[in-house]
């Protein structure tokens, strides 16, 4: 339920997140951010699972924020 609410909110506010530059640029930027978060999560998973989740979440938040304001 929460995921669907988040996607509905995200869909209504796409232009506020920097995605008004076009779908292709949005897909590329989001893919890069999620790939970077996956790499951080995989690399940190060997040491600590909570640190892996926290690092991946931080990379995702910073990446989406960067896409929104640049």
C-alpha cells in the first residue's frame, strides 16, 4: 500500500524532481543512481547488512536529490 502511494505521489510531482527534461534523461539518471546504490549495497554487504542498506539508501536519496535540483 505504501509503495503504491509513493508512486502516485511521485507521478504527480515528476516536474519537481527534475524529470521535466524528458523521459530519456530521466531514465538514464535514475538508472545510474540505482546502479550506484546497488554497488554501494553489494560492497558494504560483506561487512554489515544494516550498513549496506543505509549506504544504499543514502546514495539513492542523494542521487535523486541531485537529479531534482540540477
